[in-house]
């Protein structure tokens, strides 16, 4: 998975929505009435009545990747049905839940610091009528359960990524004055029957989780140990969620998973054929070929038919899972975005072998050539790790040359540092000095920016179909949105050049003529309102 690296430093180049460092606190309220029930009918934590929220207020803070945002929406859906309320004010919260990331050391340290701040706040409220409970959800809960519960004693509730259904019981136990924990990983949990509650209900883009966990076992990656083995959500429940979002006016859906394109639904017996999964040519896996089931191409095809006017994206894929049928489908369907995230991690075959990525530099470049031939004008993004175990200066130069050769417009670049539980921790030596990692990372960032500028500058003079997201963060006089290739475009609010009297609003498709470019965004002027289905007939202006 592309978000699976612990970092000594990190940098995102380009406009692809990066792993969210810290979302604005989302609060869910759960208000305890502060009075013990009278008489002999004392409620126990296990009783149904004790697990009701009773309007207690819950506040969420979400860290890490977009999967954690989706997990927040799932957790809130479960608590909402139990009578909790959500709050956006930390001072009002009866329960504070941190949805955490354990992929990188810096992310973990941020959460440790935040827990200490929250604990100080909790201690001040200890003797008030509304004491506060603190919970840690997600990857960090699974990885650091002993430290969080026993050594530091900073939390009341721990719930791993597969234990959100148990949150009402865990919170009831915490209300009784005990710590509560469930960090068991599941081989089956996909939350297929839980409809996530969108935390930004007025938005025109949404994320739909289609699978959880990862089987790739890259040597640097902790995801298989914090989120468990791969399991895919039944296709019917995914399509139903996409339909509901479409009915709500959502114009763009991103399919989510740790290894999204390894999707394989075997929930229905008739889908269990003997055909093995097909990989990109020249790629291998550490596991045996998997048999039967509906594949990613099946899901992508059906999702694209739900609403031809709604864009479909996906993240985060693995390069090994791009057989020709997936690429052909992307090329064929107007509403499947012509943008592919293709995490390389390194340009050196030697380093790729140490990472257990299952491919060589040559196989990766062959895949890039195949993608560009089958999907003309495709936009590519990638991830790279600088300073992995045993990386030489020559390996680093090969990474720089790969970046130049491919021509990405978006990149997420990280300096490596070791994570416990991974194969690298047990078998490899973290032998690249910190200052060398930093220098190599800076060089990768510099080259990435140069190439992104070159790729983006080639769009100057063209017209691009942009899905408007709203006002630009820098100016209320400008709007911003994203192209099919996921490039950020900024343009003035002024009346479109075509003379249309209709005001442009968030959620509209607009043709924009590109006038200038930087390494991270495009600027232009609106030509007029358009539609997704009609965009293919429009020529560059």
C-alpha cells in the first residue's frame, strides 16, 4: 500500500489529495446524565441499556490516510444508531475518539503529544458533572495496546480497525470506571452492512471502502500487522452505497482499499470459479495465485454504470494488479478517471527486491509503457522511499532517473525509518545515515517538481473538464476544482467566456482553458458549464 511507510521526513508533490495529517476535529456527542440509576436495577456494562449513548457527545479527531477518514464515518454510523450525538467543540465532548495512524513514526508522535494534552484536560474535568473519556481507534490501538493501556495509562478505550462494532460496549465499560480494549483482527470484517455517515454531507466527492487489509507483506510495511489480511466487501453492498451517494448528488466517488485493485469478492458461491487472478506482466506475489471471485475489473465496470455522470476513481493500488482488462476498461469508460496511482517506491531493482515488491525496474517501466499506450493522456502519480536498507548512491541515482523517465505529475516522497514487526525490522539493517536520507529525499523532491512542471506545462492551451469543489483557499474571487487527471485547477469567478449567464457552483462540471501551470496546480479561465458525458466531444480551445 502507498501509505505504508514510516518516515523520517515526508513530502507530497502535486495535487493528489495527500494522506490527511490532521482533519478538523469532528465531534460526536454523548452526554452522560451524571446520575447513577436508582434502586436495585443497576445497569451492567454488558446490558443493552448501558450501551446506549443517551445523547452523550462524541468528538472525533482523524489522523492518517483516507481509509481512516472512512473508518471515522463507520464508527460514527455505529455510535449514532446507539443514541450518541456528534459535536464539533472539544469543550463539549463527553467522549474524545482519536482515529489513528501507525504507518509513520512522525504520525505516532503527533498522536502521543495530543493524548498528553487531552489527558491534562481530562484530569481538570475529573470531579465535574461531565467527566471526559478518551479513546484510541485504528492502527495505533492495535500496535501499541500495551503502552497505551498499561504503561502510559492515557486512554479509557482501545478499538482496533476491526472492532468498531464493539464501540458501544467498550464505552459502556469505560463509563463504569474501567479500561476497555478490543484490538482483535478479523479475517471477515468489511463493515459491508454499515452505511458510513459522511462527515461533510454537502460535499460532491465521497470515498467508498471496498476492501480491507493487505497480503503483499512488503518488507517495510506495517499495514498487514495493523489491519490484517485482505478481505473484500461484497459487490452488492458497494454498488448500493454508490447508488445512495449518486442519489444524494455526489459527483465523484473514490474506491478505497489498502490494495484496492486486488479486490476479489467470493461472497457468492456462483462467483467461485477456478480461474486464478491475473497480474501485470512481469510481476510476482509472495502468496499463491488466488482462485475465483469477482475481480476489480468487474467491480469497476459495474460501479461506472451506476451513474454515467459520476466520476469513478480508486486508491491505493499496487502495480502488480493491472492486467489489461482493467486498463481497457479505464480507457473505454468516460467516467472512470484517466489517472492512475502507481507506487514505485524505488527505481533500483536491488532495492525493490529488498523491499519484496515483486517486480524489477524493467517490469515497472514496461507497465508504464503499456498504460500510456492503452490510455492516451493518462496522468500518473507515485510513491518513493529514500534511504531504504542497503540503498547505495547508485540505487538513489536510478530512482532519480526513473522519476525523469516516467513523468509523474503527483508524488508522495518519504525518507525511510524502521518499523517494528516488519520483515525489514527482523532481517535488514537500517544502515543509511539520517543526513544521507534527508539529502536524497530533497534531491528526489527537486527532480519530481521539475518533471511535474514539465508534465503540467504540456496542458497549457488545452481545455480541461473540471469538477468544481468550491472557492479557492487563497481567494474568494476564485474557484477551484480537479481535472479527470486529478490536477488542481484555479480560475476566476467571472462570467464564463462563452457568455453563459448561469453562475458556476460547487458540483458543476466546467470547461476551463488552461493558461499557466506550476508543479502543483493549473490556472485558467472558465469557458462554460459542461457535462461528463458530453466532454469527449469537446475539442481543445
